[in-house]
C-alpha cells in the first residue's frame, strides 16, 4: 500500500494516475462521474461507472484510495420535512444549510 492515501472524491487526474492499476481512461471516468453526480459516498457507487467492477474497487482500496475528505461538490438529497410535510432540500451531512421548497 502506498504511503500517501489518495481521496478519489478530491483527486485531480495526475493524483488518480498515481494509483497502481488505474489507467488514464478510468481516472478520467472517475472525474467525469464526480462532476456530474457529486462525491462518492460508498465504494459500490463506483460500479455505476461503465467498466468498473468489484475487482477494480478492491484494487483501489488495496492501493490506499479513500472516499474520505470530500471534494468540492457535495451530493444533495431531498427529503420530507416531518413537521410541514413539504419537501426539504439540503445537505445530508454536516451543518450545511438546507431549505424547504415552496
């Protein structure tokens, strides 16, 4: 395992290419998917990238890749506000600001 852990939610192309076994195309797919869908919360979400299998995901873990630390984009989820019954839109982690949709 490498000494430096690489956060796939924040890494740029040149950083992802430091992960042994991850080629240029796969690294670019990670970045493109992240731009369109936000950070990966679970390893299994990498399977949504065409060509990514459990074997590739296990290799990423073995090589020291992490999902921790987050990138610049955060996934947002919509949920029901219990009190008003209106839809609540906001960050699901941390103390991010959310709002109730009108």
